[in-house]
C-alpha cells in the first residue's frame, strides 16, 4: 500500500501553501481581533479556482475528488490560517454536493457556479436549539403552499450567516407524527438568505472570530418550489451523503493545524536559549513534540484512507468518523504541547499558538462530538448495542 501523495496531489499541496503565503500570520491575527470575515482570502481562493476542486467541470469545478479537497484544506490550515481560513471556504468545497447529486440540471447551473466563483456566499442551516444531533426531530417547518413553501423556525450554530446571501436549509415538510419513519418528511432547500424574514443573531465565542456563528430566527420565509433539492421528504437521505466528506475535511484541517503548531514549537525550541543551550536539546521538550508528530501523521493516514474510499464510491463511515476523531485529538494535543513548549510566550497572541489552541477545539467538538463518534464505532465495528 502506497500512502504517499501522487505528483499531482503534491503539486496541489505546494500550490495551496504558496497561495496562502500571501496571507501571513499578521493577517489572521488581525481578523481574529476585529472579527471581520476574511473577504480577501475567500476571493483569492475563489479567483484561483480552489473552491471548485471537488465539483464537476460541467458546473465550473476541477472535477477532482474529496482526497484532493482534503489535501487542499489541510494545506490551508497548515499555512497558519487555521480554522478561520479553512472555515471561510469549507462550505463551498463540499456543501454544494447535494445539489450536484440530487438537483436537476437547471438547479446545478443556477446554484453551483456562483458559489464556486465567490459571487455568492452560502451558509448551511441544519442544527437547531435543543435538538443537537437528533436531526430527525428538527422543528423548523416548511408548509407547502401554491408554488412553494412558507418556512418558520429557529437554527443555531450557523456559520457565515452574517455575510451569506444563500442558504442550504433542512426543514420538516411533513410533521413527525405523520410519517412512518422518523427520517422521512424532511426536505432540503437551497434558496436566498432573505434578511427581511431571517433575524441573524451573532454568537460570541471562544475562537475563530473571523468566521461568524449565529442563531437564526426564520419568520414566514417564502421558498419557491424550484429551490427544493430532490423530492419532498427526502432531505435527510440527501444530506446523509455529505456527512462523510465533511468529517474527512474537518479531519484534514485538524491535521493541518496540528502540523503548524508542531512546526512553530520546534522552531521556537531551536531558538530559545536557557542555561546557555537551546531548550530543544532537552528531552522534556523533544519527546512530547515527537510524540505529537507521530500522532498527527498517524491520524492523517486514517483521514486519507477515508477520503480514498469515498472517492472510490465505497463505504467509509467508520474511517471518516475515526479519522476526524483521531485528527482532532492529535491536533489538540499538538497545539497544547506547542503552548507548553513556548511557555509564557505560548499564551501571547503574537506567537499565534494560543489562537491555534482555541481553534483546534472546533474540529474536536463539531459537527459531531468525540463521544458520539466512539458510540458509532462501538456499534458499527465492535457490534455493541446502539446507545443513541
């Protein structure tokens, strides 16, 4: 088994790292401080064609796979942009897949190219208050009327809603009590983000300040029928196709963040002189960083295995979840160890490690917690009783 990148994949990695070097640490520190969306970075990635890396050429993409998308997102995080950079383009890279797989030709041509070009920005509105991962119990209601649907409800932890003009929305079109299976009766829409009908309330959070998170309050939002993706009631089945690539990309981003933290810590350990010697000579510094490197690179293998299986059309649920879990845990340990390596300076913003540590908590927590991933693996791999 050859786990190395192909020449084309290595070229993607190097090209993305070079592109991201236009946005140095100071850019991301400033975005973290002012909380402004990284418009310049988003536009540059769109203009260079990177947002469409995993979309077909027929809709303006590059026609490559999730493996190449993972390599790209990993490089984006590893460049020092971290989760702020990755999250600003994460949605366009994979979230339009439902339209490509289940939309009609008119929808594909109308909806996808403006997202890939950066002319439109989208948010992904699924999660709701008091629902968590129990998606089948979503309460946002889309009631059928002549020519479309009238939508009312609430959403939470919706990224990019402050700057989005389009929204991928999952809502219930048939009441839960009226369906045979709880996974039925949910429908997926890709529609305008009408701020006259949607109140967007910013959630102030620990990190990734440049990419907003929000609560949405939707009141009588009109969605025309031509904005529904797939058949009415098939929304849950449709979004299930996006769960595995999302986990793959988040795992890749966590690997990238872990890598840059280790690199920065190792460089500091070579330059920091205490007792007339670089602290990197001390095994108490070397061993934790070496262990983190091994853990991050091992996690990367599982992430890439999942991506390869997905691109082959094979089942990769276990590998995608395991990769995300391992990468997030290893990335967290790497960022924490990097902070300890720098000592007091690791707590200083100018060295960026504290930003990495705050941001690595995103893939460690979302969109599915490590505990739920372990539940899933226990059930699917070990054959233990389902616990959720």
